[in-house]
C-alpha cells in the first residue's frame, strides 16, 4: 500500500478542526514534501520525523514521499502533526497495519530520538475527537489534560515505538485517567476584610448580577483584598463551564491543567499591552479577557493602564467574545468575564483622606481621573468609594466564614434570575429589560430626575435598572421598589461627578 490516511487535529482558537494527513509513496528520487498550507514549524517536521523513525529502529523509505494536510485552506502550525505524519509514512510503507488507522486520531510532537513531546490545545482536540466517535493518542506529558475529556477514549504514549507496538497489538497503550476533583475552597474570605460594609455590599450585588465594579479610595483601604475575595462568593462553575475555561487555558499553554469549579481570577500588571489583554500575536493566542472567561478580571491601578489597552476592552464587555482577525482566518475566543477595577482618587493617593494631606493640585487630580474614559466608566455598573478604617475597626474579630453566607445569597439570586429570564441581570437586552425591570410611575420620575441631575446616559440608566433588579433579587422581591432603585443610583456617582 503506497497511500495512507491518518487523522489529526489543528488548533484554531478553542476549536480543533479535523485535519486529514494523506501520505503517498511513489517512485523517483528520494524526497519528502509537505503541502496544505503548512507553516515553518510544520515544514520542519520532515527532519524531525525522519530522525525519529530511524532512531526508533524503523525504516525510513527511500522513495518520493508526498504529504498533504487537508483541508488545504486551514492554517497548520506547530509540531502537533509530527506523530500523524510518522504513522502515515509507516503505514504507507507497510511497517504498521493500516486497517485500524481510521478509528484513531493523534497529536504530538516528535523528538529526534522518537520520544513524544507535549503540545497545546489537547483538551479541545479530545472533546472534538469524542464527538467524531474516534479514539485519540496523545503524548504522556498531556495525559492529565486529556483525562478531562471523560467521554473520549484517549491513550497516552511516550514514544513512537510504543504507538507502533499498539497498532501491531503487541502491547496496549495505557489510557489517560480522569484526574480527581479537588475541593472548591477559595483561599480568600471576606472575613479577612475589616470594616468596609458598603464595599462588601457592593461586592455581593456585583456577584449576584455579574456586574462590573470599580473600587476607588486611598491606599490601604482594602481594595485589592475585596477584589480577591469576589471569586469566593461566586457560584461554582458547571462541568461545561469548567471544561470551556480549561480549553482556553490549554490553548494558552498552561501546565498542570485541571477543570476546577472555582471561577478563574486574572490580575494582569498595568504594563500589559493591548494584544496581551484581548489576545493576538503570531498564533492568535487568547488574552486576559478570555483567560478570565466565566470568572473575574481584576485591574489594579486602573488609570495606570495605557488608554488604548483600556479602550480595547469595551467591545468584549458588551459582546462577551473577542474575534482576532488574520489575513487568511479569524479566531473567536469567548470572554464573558466580570470586570473589577481599583484606583486611587489622585496621583498621590490621599485625596479625601482626613488623616493625610493630599499633595496634588485640582488640575493633576482631574488629569489623573480623566485617564478613564466616559464610555468605559459607563460600562461599570457599580462604583464605590472606600474610606480609611476608623480607630478600633482593624482589630475587630471577623465574621467567619462570611463569604459562605454571602455566597448562599448570591446563588439564590442567580437561581432566581435563571428561572425568570435564563441569564444573569447584566446580560439582559433592551427587550428583556422592559419585561423584567418594570418601574412604577413614581419610580420612573425618580430615575428621570436622577438621570438629569447626574447626567446619566441611556446606557447608564439601563445599567442602573439592572443593578436595581439584582438588589430586588437579593431581597427576594418580585418587583423593583424605590429603595432598590435609590441604592442602585447611589453606585453611579463617581462616573458623573468624580471623587473631587
């Protein structure tokens, strides 16, 4: 047999499209050519494959070898096709039986010795392979990640020779075992934060409705600690959500991957670039907004981020996804995250602090606050000012476990939202907003009066309604009452008046 077909999986965002590796041996001068839109790393696989076959004590055929990676218009990158190419050559030269190759898919990079090295995006390949009804062979280094695909039969191998022995039925490759589930215990608890009851209330409202949140205040008031505690009061991820998060992290090349029920928490440094934030680069890697999918993206020192970096987040905040375009393909990454930001009120940090004098001029303060654009602030539902603790508050005993109690209230509010509308309040569109956020005439007048006084945009008014709906859900109320609307309006002061 001079023609062999082997199946593999490419990596395109969190998708893993099927690639058919076609290997043909013909007469002529010995050569090896690869076609089908391969990138440099794929073209170099011919040298890795040749050495791996020879060093595995197998015969590399001295014939004209043509390898086609189909479909031809799909970009192929990395060394993930090495194993499939090697098996195709061995099957075409009748060194391994080709009768069962159609039941398998394989991904893995070959070392010159024939050993298999880990590749990225194995989780996506495993899930897609299971849907296609085939079995998958992966490097042993990817076994823990591959074990997350409980519905797919996945074998692990450490070298090319063991894979050949599997097809010859001389020995069976070991299966990838599903990793044991770890307890979903978050390292931070709200009982660690002393005082700041209003900020804790805002954190609970934000968690219940998946609203974006901004903390601003002097240094040392607990802004970062509060943000770190947010995942501890969020509902646990479902199995589907955990796998989706793990697939994104797999694409990014994270090691020791586990499908944990804890929502991800990402905190990039303020020197991060726009591609690092939303994704990009030569391989269109996922950015921080996608790595925080179904979790929290915390931006400390909010105004210190470059203006361009902050502005590129506006679209993901609205749409919940990022599309990275290249010349010949587009990659889509989900980015349904909850934004939490923290900032000082001025460059020195002590504006409004009664204990310390601020050294900044009004012009410096305004320039500092103007680094955050109005359209971006419009998309942040709650803005809370934190003040220094009063004497004696720091050494009070915390209510342990405080996060557990607030998490129960958040879960009940989320359940109420999903029963009513099938989504969280922050995801309501205009039609659903009119249906589920109905206001009485007196409440409409209150909102209109506040919108005129605070110069609220239409988007800001809609977000006030969503927050009011969340506060009503936390209290178990069917409709929005005046107290709910007033509290929601109290969280919109900073974006209109600043903290001067």
